[in-house]
C-alpha cells in the first residue's frame, strides 16, 4: 500500500442502511491524491448528472489526504465535497477540525454518504463497526451542544439548526473549525444526518519514517522563522488583514460599494489582540495556531477570522468588534457561513434603503442583526428568503447589480476593484465567489509584501493560473493553504524591501512573466522533473516521504491543473456555462473611486486569455487534448458507483 | 503634516499607532522613525511594505517618493491570513 493512505473508503447509503468498504484504484490516488482533488473526482463519478442537491440523490463526500494525521505540520485537513444547493456547482469545503484524523484512525481515507434517512440520524464509525444511530435527541440542538452530547474522544462533524432547516449557506462544524461554504450543512440536513462521529486505533503509516520526521521538523522551523507564519499570523490572527486591505482599497465596505472603512482599525486584528485575545488556538498539530480564543462578557469563546470581520463589520458599516464576536459565535452555534451571512445582510440593508424590500436592518446599526441571524437559521419571516442567499433575493426583489455573488456564492472579503486579478479569480472560481478557489492573487497585487500593479490587467491571467494551480495542488496534498505563504521566503521579502532594482525585477517577473508562467504551466509534468525548492514548498517533500512516491514540481503543477479541470467538467456537466464566469455589475461597471479611473474590474479583457492558457475553448470548455494530457477520463471510473445497491446491511433506524 | 500609521508587530515595536512628521520624503521619514523607535523597530522595518496614500512605494518613486502635507503613509510587516 502507498504510504499515508489507510487503503479503503467507506460508503454508507442512509436510505437502505447498507455499507460498502472498498479500496480506491491506485491510479485514482496517484492522479487525484486526496482532499480537494480526490473529492472532485469522486463526486464526478458518483453523482447522477443533474441531481438536485437537496434530494437523496446528492452525494456527500469527506476526503482526507496522505498527510492528514501523519504528524506533518498544518496538514490535518479534511475536505467536504458535494453539489452545492446554493450554486448548483461543485463545492469543496476544507476544514481543520480533527474529524479527518479520526476518520483515518478508523481506517478510512474517505467517507461517502448517499441516500436520505427516514428520520434524524447520526452515523457512528468505530473502526470496522459502522452504525446509523437515532438522533431525535440531537435534532434542534446547536453545534456546540450537539458535539458535547456525542461521545468524547471521537472526531465529529455536526450541523446546527441552519443545516436542519436547509439554509442554503449552512455550515458543518468540527470542534471549533468550520467547513463553511456553499451549503454543505444543508446537504447533511437534507439527508436527515445530524452528525458523523469517527474513531479507531489505526495509525497512519508513512513510507520513509526517518526522512519524513526530519522533513517535518525542518518544515516547522521554516514556518516559525517566516515573518508572516511565525510572527504576524500567530500574533494578530487572520484579521491582521483588515488594516492592510483597508489601506489598499480592498476592504469591502457598505455592501462592496467602497473599498475602505474609516473605522477599520476598531475591528482589526490588532484591536482584537489588544482588547479581547485570551490565547491562540488552531487546528490540530499546527505550529501557527492562527485561530483566536477571546473573552466577551466573561465568556471564553472562539474569535472571528478576517473574512467574518470584514463582512459582518465594514461590509455592513459595523465598527463594533464585540458585536462581530457575538454574531460570529451565534452563526457558528446555528451553523451558518459568515461570509454568505455578511453579504446577505449587506444586500438586504441596501435593498431596504432603496425601497426594494421592507426591513429594519440598516447599515451602521447593530440592533436587529442577532434576531435576523436567528430568523435565517429558523427560516422565519424575511429570514426565510435570506436563507436562500443573495442571488435568490436579488431575483425576487430586484437589485441584481449590487447582488454580490458569483455563480450564487457570495463573494469573500476582498473588494476586487482594488486588485483586478482577484476579480478574474472570483469570476472563474469553480465554486463561485471564493477567495481560495480564485487562487488568491490579491496577495501578489495588494495585501502581500511583494505586489504588482493592482489595477493593471497585464500578466493577470497567468498570475491567477499560477496561484490557482499551486493552491489547488497544495490543498489536495492535505495542507492548509496558509502553508503557501512560505512561497515568498523571508530572504526574498527582505531583498525586495531593500533594493529598488531587485524589487522591480521581481515584480516585472510576476507582471510580464505572468502570462509566460501561465503558458509554461501548460507543459507536461516531465518538463519540470525537479522538486520545488524546499524553503518555498516544503509540503512537496513531506508528501513524497509520506507516500514513498517521487513528487516533482511538474507533478505538483499537473495535480493543480487536473483539479481545476476536474471541477470545470463537473460544472459544465451540471449545466453551468461560460456565462456564469462573471461578476456583479457593481464590480465591473461602477468605479470604486472617481479619482482612480481603473478602479473597476475589466473582466472581458482578462477572461479570454485565461481560457486560452488553460487549454479551454473560447466558450470555456476544456479541449479534449487538455483533458487527455492531464489523464482526465470523462467516463466515471470508480468500480462501485453510488447507484449500485450492493453492500452489507447494518443496524439502522 | 504627514500622518504615519503603523500596523501589527511594527505598532507593537513602536509602542504607538501613529505619529505625525514633516519629513519631505519616504527616506527621511524612515530615518526619523528608526531614530524614534530604536533597533527592534528598525529590524522589522527591513521587511516592511510602505504605502503612500494606499499606493505601494514600489509603484511610486521608491524611497525617493516625495511627501506632502496631508499625505498618509502606512507601514506594514509581511502579513498572512485569508
Ligand atoms: S495556519 Fe491556521 S487555519 Fe491553517 S492549519 Fe494552522 S491554525 Fe489551522
């Protein structure tokens, strides 16, 4: 068996109470590795085309990667993949809770859930013993109480009332970490599945133990010595970006009308650290621990991340950090994605202001928000419509030009008119308005230490491709995407800050080389037969020692490209087209600032180049030679497809 | 007057959020800030990104960028998050 894998997946059909355990083909693991990549392939193979996401036909997939539970730093991630009820596209929601570690201890690399239980249940995976348990007592409980009631010492994924009530942006919670986006919680709810718990005593076997340990040790040191992951991120958390985005006009303010907020510092990571921080918390086994535990009214609770602060703060003109902490806590208990929530509130506030609907919610006013959050989770009054997300609201009440979503997924907390490559990334991202699936080019445009001209389109398609490809690959290896920050090593940051000439060279490399890089990435893996520099991408060496398989820069890039293309052909099969690769009119037509004539996203200028570099037709369809070069089969390749009703019966409700 | 805003660990090293200066260029401003806040601050400054009115000095005239009354200079260490 290849190192790092447990050798089998568990498939459970909630309708028939039958389970199947089988090994995935080696070739599939080699091509798609784990987490995001493997999830995309499995969903494509298992989901009946055009299935309604909130019916028993949808498939809910949890994947891990070889590094999950291996002891590698910042790599205990698991991934939830399903068809999103919010978008109708693929959604892959990555989470740092401990469920992935426990699923592997139970002996499985992935968990596939099909069908729908007749009444509320939870799934218990105790090594080889799998059972479907009654969840009548858990149904209706919030995510914290649900976790407390389930057996200690197991890994858990749970939903709150929002998931039960099929809120289209309901999240899934594991410990205090969240698989937030795209309504993965609603898919669990639609299956009457309140929770899954997993546990066992199996160990992850790595191929080259000594080398692996040494590599992880060096990786940890690198992470600690890096100024971003070693100092700023642990000290100020992800919300350290509030002030930086504010300074670069990329902080969404007043439903993305503006890119700066005069009171940004009051809700920043610095203020959070100064006034509320109790201690750092984080995902299991991560030396960075970028999460926050804060104290509010004598209670120690999880603090908000950057995205939450941005969208429940400046985006609704709220400068009260304690209110943001409370809303975040409430949303986690109810099981709601705070990115979609902040956008939905912002949209309703603007629509109310414009007389399109009647609401008490208003920009700059925190009263009524807590009630609105509850109304969304329980689908009461206007909350019932808000639970459907911004796209639905804009179609029902009007205001599509300021409905901030892509493909139905509300946009993350970066205003792309301050970084146009990020705008291209959002438009093209497979799951919709997601900063990560967008490739996060904003780091090289506005909020990172080395940035190219944020308003120029030159080089941006290539830059987006480079970033997206790298991030999809690293994510498929099981690593937190924050491990990619080491890609810009300390020395490079220092020399860039010191020398104008070097800085210009580096930036020109990104800017003018961007398209070149984009083209170079279309070369096959064998043209880059070397491993990437360890000090930039230590994940790759750790993965190679874990699996025992040689892994080069070429293969890393090929993996990233494969995942992007896999997502793409899934979305096309489900009926999405190039017309969905778009942005709200506010971002492409309205100037963000009258004094900056380039402060809108010239999407039409960048998109055709992006398609071309990806090896897609002008309609955004991957060419057959592109798919062939990436060994992507368009026919489902999994031996045991979901429709197959074989498998052992288990105890169930 | 030019307003200089400090962030994250640079703010902690300086012990204050902002200061006002009459420096006429970024270079003069940095010299003044180093003298004002000492070695720990100066060491962190080596990795810093400097923005004048929201624009990275890399896209202006680098450290020779002239400063005028009312300008806002923001100085950040390398951050991460998302
Ligand atoms: S860097 Fe933060 S989000 Fe990433 S694994 Fe560590 S604690 Fe989790």
